[in-house]
C-alpha cells in the first residue's frame, strides 16, 4: 500500500494544494484506452503529457506524491524553454509570475570583474532567462494538464513494477487503496533523477559525478537588487569557493554556495552555521537586512546520461535520462527540449502514421545533445569546483588576472543552456543543395522568431504540426507557387503553410497564415530568395530547405522527417 | 593590458592542458614545472619586451 504524504509541505510563501487520490477505473476491472502513460508529474512529465495531448494522444500521468515539488529547485527557464511552453499553449502564467533577466555579474575580492550580457535580439519575444520556482512551474503545468480532456493526472499512484512485450507495456501501480495493473502501448519515463523505471530495467548512466556539495537556501529578504545573477568568487568566509545569488518571485532570494572543504552536508545545513553564512552573504551584497529561511538543501554536480533513451516501448526524458550540472541551468531546460523532441514522434508512431524507427532519432538526437552538454557543463563545473590542485591553481590564476587584464575574462562565462542543432540528423534531407543558401537557418537548427508588430511575433502564429515557411517575396498567388501550396494542404501529417510575401495579396486557400515582410527583413534573416521554402518539424527544427522546390521534393522531405522515406531515395 | 591573441576555445584548451601539467608534475615540483613552462613560452614568444610585460602583469593582485 502506497501512502503518500497528505499534509501540505511547509513553505513561507507557497501554499501547497494536496490533490486527492481517485480510484482509477482499472481497479474496478475496466481496461485503459490510453495509448501512453507518463510516469512522473515533474516539469518534464507534465510537458510531455501536454504535448502528446496536443498531437491527439490520450495519456495518463502517474505521480506518487499528492503535491508539487518540495522547494524551488529548477529556477531559471531559458528563452528556448519559454518558446517550448508557448507552443504548448501554457506560457501566459509563467510570464505573469516569472522574473525575466539577461545580466550576470561576477565579483572577486570585492571588485566586479566580469559582466555577462546574454544576447537579446529585438526579434525575440522572451528574454534570455526567466526565474520562477519549480512549485509554480509545476502548478501551472498541472492546471493545463488537468484541463485537457485527453490527459488523466493520477495523484498518489506509484509505479512499482513493469514488464513489456512486443505489443504492450504492463505497469504495476501501487495506490492508497492497493495495487493494480495498467496496460498501455508506450511508457514515457519522466520519473526524475532517481528514476524507478531506470532501476527496474537495470540501466546505468555513463559519465562522471563531481565530488563536493553545494548548499541551496531560499530566504525571504527585502533586498534592493535588480534581477541578475550575482557570482562571488573566493569570499573570505569560504576560501576558494563561490557564492551565487538569484532573485525569485515573491520576494525570495536563492543563495547557493559550495560546502566548505572538510564539512558534511548535514553540518553545512545546521541552522546556526547556515544562519551565520546567510548574514555573511547579505553583508557581501552590501545589504544586511532581516531574513527568513524557506527551504535549504545540498546537491552535487554530475554529468551523466543513459547511452540510449528508447528501450523497446519505454522512452526516457528529463532527469530520468540524464543528470546534468545546474551551472548554466541545464536540468529542466534540457528536459524540456527532450519532451519537445519526443512528443510529435511518439504521437505519429502511436497513430500508426510513422514507423517505430522514428523514435530512434529521438534517442540519437537527444543523447548527442546531452553528451555535448556534459562536455560543456563539465568545463564550467571544473571552473566552479576545481577537481584537482592543478585546476585550482589555474582557476586562481585566471581570477587574479581578471583584476587587471581582460584576455582571460571569457573563461568566467557561464555557458548557458541553448538549443542544440540536430545537424547530422537522419530526419534532415536535401543537404546537397544547402550550398544555395548564403546563411540563414541551417538544417537541424531551430528557426528564428521574428517580430511582426509591437506585441506580435512569428511564433505566436505557428499551428501544431509541421510548418512550411514559403518565401513568396514578389511572386503572385498564382502559377507554380499556388499549385504547390494547394497540394501541401493535403499532405500527411499536416503541414501548416506560412506564406511570407512582400506585399498583401489574396492567398486565401493557399496559406494558413500570411506575413507581410515589406522590407524583406525576414527573407534576409532566412537568406531566402523568392520561391524559397523551409520545412520545419513540429519541434521547430529545420529539416529541409530549398531556394526552389517541387511538390515531390516537399513530400519527400516530409517523408524523411517522419521516417517513412529514405534520404536520397527520391 | 595584455592583448587577447587566442580565441576563447584556444584559451580553454591551454587552461586544461596546463592544469593537467601541474597535476602531472605533482605538489613538490609544481613551481619548478611552472618556471620551466614560463621560460619555454618566453623563448617561443621571442620578444623580451613582451616577456617583461607578462611578468609585470602576473605580479599584480597576487
Ligand atoms: C534538491 C534539488 C535542487 C535542484 N536545483 C536546481 C536548480 O537550482 N536549477 C536547475 O536547473 N535544476 C535544479 N534541480 C534539477 C531540476 O529540479 C530537475 O532537472 C527537474 O526537476 C527535472 O524534471 P523532471 O520532470 O525530469 O524530474 P522531477 O522534477 O524530479 O520529477 C519527477 C517526478 O516523478 C515522480 N516519481 C518518481 N518516481 C515515481 C514512481 N515510481 N511513480 C510515480 N511517480 C514517481 C516524482 O515524485 C516527481 O514528481 C534540482 C534538483 C534537486 C533534486
């Protein structure tokens, strides 16, 4: 019998709702008709479910707890994550509550030695970063998931066993009223860093775990500081270590520092010790104000990933698939890119519109992304927590130089999470013709947002599914272009036709959305001549582009992206 | 101010390879190793003025 905590978790600013356990129909002998089950209602499981539902797949979410995350955990969402949430239709409350920012400042011996300005293009709707506590992230996603008719969120239900054959996955679920079996076609394992699914299947992650812990503490304090990331190296009370300060909504501040050498996690969290350090940090930022503690914990950095994210009918996403350092906000942001990649593919497969082999591309693309992140984040981690004496001396040398010299300052950059380019993906086609483009967005990269008005952007108008960006330029809505767009409307899976034209004309019946690009600004950004096309996957990565193309070529590229046609076999 | 000659990627690679060199030399011999390294690089730079400039910059903020 699984008995989850039914008292609301304590917090000085967040009110936890305890969601009721509801006896599922399978416990009364009914069969389930959900094509997919998602284990884990963390941020990644919830967005997976919302995206599957968006593509028409009925799914069940199993969550062992009755309430959302304990503590603020994944705090900073990147622009790409906000774009993913916007496509999922849930961005509004995030924007209303979250704090957007773009600047990091690094201090050493009381002097500001480095300012990191994250790039922000006027064509971007979202700032580079948005701070929002994980409780709110999950709450907003739970609200969206529970409102969706295709999603059944099941609280207080714990996965305790699983078995799969060629056709199905059978899950053993424990609840406050006992166990039951749940049979489904596909399992999405989003059950976090200690993934039960990973353990039940005997899968091991590869990579390394770094020694040394970090304390995270959330305090409420009336600090008069802008929303930025502050980093202090080598404070006198914690030599050789560093302190990070982040602003959170609700007047909360995140303090984050390395556990001093020779101290255990338990010792670091002793209330008196922790309190003294909070005072020292507030002194360091120059504002010794009263404070109140909300939540404190200790975590450590790892760069670990499974070598394969799809095993039979089980797909891993988020922390269940990889454990990444939080420097550069890798955790939740990487997971959101996983589920964005998986959802449309799994939907096509469950609906019988793509072969199972399409899921291999999910694994290949995302394992490669995770490995690249491990490599990059490993560098930041080695700077923040030098693993050996040699790295420690070099780190100190660089810090010393930053007080008078500029040349090594970029080594203090924080290598923020960014969208990965699927350049070598098997879903890309027409690579041989790519030389026709002098720039633009290359196959595998995510398309660029474009400002269309003061509060109006290209991404606001993308419908669920594939997109064809057709650069009509000065071409009229007649002739070959019109024929091609007419045929594209009937292609499967659905292709949303976005026509980008110099002047207004009547594209009725030929376009799902028309953009007037009077100065040719969008065409220039995409390096597109009149008649060019970009085929864009549902996760907004380009899979093919042409300066000129035929209906057959478009159909072929769509087939390659869905795993139903072979690249080159046109 | 010492001009930035290398790209960030090159600086990072140098950072890693020197860190690992220090570890390979061991705690007892790391000063000797770093002196040899600096002297060899001075010879490769081939310019006494630049070597003096680097020494001066490195002496600041120790
Ligand atoms: C203490 C801590 C601090 C962190 N701090 C940061 C930070 O500062 N910045 C950052 O970017 N990231 C941080 N992270 C990481 C970040 O929280 C994760 O990357 C992110 O939550 C991953 O989301 P997820 O949905 O994959 O997993 P999770 O959020 O862990 O969600 C997994 C869910 O699965 C449920 N579950 C587990 N097993 C079962 C089962 N058998 N049956 C049913 N349900 C199950 C769990 O209850 C949980 O709700 C932190 C993580 C921790 C633990």
